[in-house]
């Protein structure tokens, strides 16, 4: 109950469990179809991050603390509001939710992960200024409340009565991001839905009119629709996953000292089936992927691989286990994130 990590720190330590650069290659492919990180899940956080950055940029927050502290304190305030209303904390970001002290930003329990690290880049793409300005005009009363909050410092216990009063006022409007509702209000869902549609039409999926229609006419069904896309022969996702999986199994056979010839034949056939190798290398080594910043756990000897001194048993075992997923689904190429966003932005979502 005490932990709210929905995105583990390891996901930001690029390549910790990816010795061959597959994360890098899958990211390149995802970029062609989807304009945001695979960690993006909640439209509420997209608007919140954009709103806070807009307030800071326009010098509307008068707290005496620095911008980093302002951001972290406002995130903690948002989380306080969300946890009061939601027994399920699946999509709430943070280290702990017990005894959060929103009167101090960086107090050691809110540093590894915060919503700005996760959502900032995507918020720049998906939330235009006119949406933020519309929210601002409709919630002008929040500026004074937020500034009064930022002027306060000290412990949670010393400020409990004040915090309760501030939260009560911030939660009055149902359209407020501080209302405690994890679902963004209808007006702003519609605005972000239109923006997302325009962006997706300009990406790789935009050429598939039948797919676009399915996604945008019935956004609640988007996760199911995109699951089929992930396994479709018409897109590169399936063939790349098959090559990744067969390659990993061949390497695993090598390092276990087992016969691997048939597995390597399978891996090479899958590589040849790629309609575009997307910058991949059939036998990746440390030298072939310097641009990915990944330290390989292996050294290549001939056509085989041996463990290096920095080999991670737990990391490799986790990677091998992923090959057992349905249709060797090692990567979803952000399709799950897009499906969830569309579902949440559905005008009929509740």
C-alpha cells in the first residue's frame, strides 16, 4: 500500500535490462507512429504538467521557493487531492502517499520519480497553450489558493488545518484538476482528444484510414484495436518482436552451452523477414551500437556470444522470460499507452 511507483526507476536507467539495443530500436519505430513516451497514461497529468509550467513561465506563482520546489510541492498537493477520492492508486505517481508533506518539495521521498520527468516532453506535444489558457480563465480562483499554499512552509502536522481548508476550496469545481477525479473533465478531454487526433493523423497510423476510423469513432475500444495492430503483418511491430525473441533465445542457448544452430537459423530467418531492418544489426556488438549508450553484457566470439564480466543474471533472466509472452510480445511500441489515452479521452468515459 505504501508504494505508488507505477514506473520503476530502472526504466530511466537506459539499457539496464537491454544488452543489445532493442529498446533503442523499438523507440525509433514507435516514434514513427506515436508522438509520446510509452509511460504516458493519464491525460490529467498531461494538463497538470503543462499548466504548472505555464504558470511558472508566466510568473503567476509567487512562492519564495525555486521552480523545482514549486513543481514538486504542487504535484504533492495534486496527489493529496487524488488520494482523498481514490482507493485505487494505480495511476498516481509518487514514492509514498502516507504522510506526504506538500510544504516541502525535495524531502527525499519525491525525487526518483515525479510527473514532470514522465509527462513533460509529451505535454509539450499534446497540450497546446490555448487549452491551458482556457483552463486558467475558468479557474482564476486557483491562483490565489496556490500562491497562499506556496507561501506556507513547515511540517504537515503544523499545517494540517490550513491544508484541509485549501484542498476543500480547490475541490469545489468539478472541472478542476484538484477535484480528486482521476478522469479529466469533459471540456478538456475533448480538447486533448482533438489534438491527439490531429497528431496521430500526421504519424504512421495516419495512412491507415480504416484504423484511424476505428480508433477515433470508438476510442473506448482502442486498446483492443491496437492489440490487433501489434500482431498485424501490415506493421513492423510483429516482425521485430519475432526477431528480438528468436535472437535472445539463440544467445541464451549459447551461454548455456547448448546446441544453438537451429535457434540461430531461426533468428537469421526472422531478421531476413524484416521489410526494413530499421537500423538494426544482425549480430549487434558493443561497437555496432555506441549511439544507443548501452553497455553490452556479452562479447561476441565468431557467430556466438559469451558472458562479459558485467553480465547481469537477473536482468538476462527477465529478458528471456519476456520472450514467452503472447506472440513474443517483448515490446508494445507505445500502442498500449496510445490505447489507454484514447480510452481516457473518450467523450463517454466515466
